[in-house]
C-alpha cells in the first residue's frame, strides 16, 4: 500500500463525487431519515463499488500493454472531463425525497439508492482508471473509499450549507479541469 497514491487518489475522487447525484441523494435521505444510518448505508454501497472498480482497473492493467492502458486512461479522463463540464452547464437539479422510518430501513434504502446510482458513475470509472494507472489497487481503493465516505459525511452533516456557499456548476467545472490535467498526463505517458 502506497500512502502517496492514496493521497493522489483522494482529491480526484472527492472532487468527482462532491457535486454528484449520490451526494444529493444522501442529503435528501438525511433530511427524511437519520443521518448516521444514511451514511452507513451509503458507505457500504461505496465500499462495494470501490472493490468492483479497482478489480476492473487491475484486470485492465494485467491484460493490456502499459502504453495502451495509458491511452485508454487518458481517453476516459478526457471523457470524464467533458461529462463533468457538460453536467455543470446543464443546470442544477433536485433529487426526489425518499421516505424511511426505521433505522434498518434507512440503512437499506441508502445502500440501494447509492448502489444503483453509482453504476457507471464518473467516480466509479475514475477509480478503475486510477487503479489501472497507478498499478496499486489497494492504495487507490483506500484513497477512493475515504473520499467517497467523506463526501457522504459532508452530505448528511452539512450538505445544505456547502451548497449555499458554492455553486454546483463551479465544483463540476473544477472537477473537469482536474480531469483534463490527468488526461493530458496520461496521454503524455502513453506516447513517451
């Protein structure tokens, strides 16, 4: 495990997830249910998705030559940047409220909502990309998981305050710029 790679992974995943639909889903569920149970359900769903993503990323690296992996990662980062920029320009939308009464139901509801919402999500793809790029799936998994858990904690604890001070479109544009830098670096690595 490389703490350096985990630290490099954290901001990429954090910025990618911060303005994401799962953050808003967690925020809304926390207003309808108990924030702690919402976080537990979301955290469990993120754990499963990170395991899937780093497994796919490690498999891609094992099957393809390094230059091909770098080129694929560059293309995916560029696609992620374009998606984040496009998402920032289309406007901000609200997630529908979700009702849950019991602690168990809140945890299960949060798990199911986040688990389904994260399939094919930008951060899941980024996690797989980073695992392939850095060849250290455990380090990437730790950095990604901590980032996702922190975003979920922010959402259930103080998401409404954050949204009051920062525009979602601004956060998404910053994410797009970070992804463009990563795409350029990966493309440079593929051709050198």
